[in-house]
C-alpha cells in the first residue's frame, strides 16, 4: 500500500512538472510570435531575450567591472569615539574624505591589508573610487602618512572630485628598460605636480628608455608636453627627469713613469 502511494505521488509530480514545462513553452512561443508579427515590437523582444541571456551567463562581478573600471578601495565610516591608536591595533588604517561641496569631512577606516596592497600599486595623485559601505565616491589620493620607523601606513587622505573643479594633483614618473642605456642612468624626478579638473587628470607616466633617440643624455619636464593634455604643470619646466652619464674610465698605467729596478 505504501509503495502504491509513493508511486502515485511520483507520477503526480512528474505530470505536474511536464504540464508546467509545456505551459511555459506555450507562453514563450505565443510571446515570441506576437512580437515578431509586430515589427515595432521585434527589436524589443530581441533586446529582452539578449539581456536575459547576458544576465544569466555573466557573474555579478563582471557587471560591476563594466560599470566601474577604475581602481576601487573599500572603506567604512569610522566611529569618532574610537581612537585611531585602537583602530590601528585592530588592523585598520584611518583616513579622511573631504571636498569642496561636502558640509564636513568624513572620517574613514580601511582594512590594513587592503590599504597596504592599494598603496603598493598606487601613489598620491591617483584617481580612484572609494566604496564607502556600498556608496561609490570619485576621489583623489591627497596624502599618505607613514610611520617613520616602521614604514607602516598610518592614514590616507582623499579629496572628493567635482566635475569642473580644478584640483592640485601629482602624477608618478617611472622608467623602464634601464639595462639598454649606454652609460650611468640617474633618475632626477619621480613625480610631477600639476593642476587640472577631474576630466583631465593624468595617468602614471612611464618613460621607455629603449625608445629614446640614440645619444639622448637627458630629458626635461617640458619635453613631455603635458600642457597639451589640458593640465597646468607646476613643477619647473626645466627640471631634469633623468641624466645619463659616462662610465668612469679606469686610470691607465704610465709605464714610462714607472722605473724598473736595476739588477
């Protein structure tokens, strides 16, 4: 008797699933036929089906990357009643977000490991998104405060960016392919200071020494022609970026001056 009840239940469930499947197909076919018979709705139907397929196949993280392809650093609003020293002992880095259109600065705290990883790849003057408990803010890294002894990060200061507002920024300068240089390579500048609105903030500058004209011994800030990119450079235009010196020549022995002892 129990076996018959179980079989009956299984058959009933199978019939119900089959009917649901058939009914779903019927609705889909009816919807598709209706849309495609009406030219004005054909494109809408295609868009809906395509959007559904993309949403079903792409992970949520990829949708996030399509919308925000800029560097993002997560932050939490800091409790002002908790001292910075206590937060640092708990593995946090403190920070401040300020801006021209903000009524008052916002105290922040960051996961220490994430902050260290972020600073390893980014410097002052980097434009990023601050993810403050789910709310993204376009910001600029204004200051990084280190402990002079341990070199650990103590605090991060950010400036909220506003469209059209000119801000003071810094762009890092790096050099690659130093091994191809015929001489002693001496970098003189590792960053350039400038002013610009958020739409014209500069990406990090990388100078490929292998692509410089043969015989180049130095390069100046003015040679980068940054003014053409809509910024005002505040670093002196005649500042050297690098200098390539000659190898030190070994002193030649003066055999004539050296007397051979008489036998």
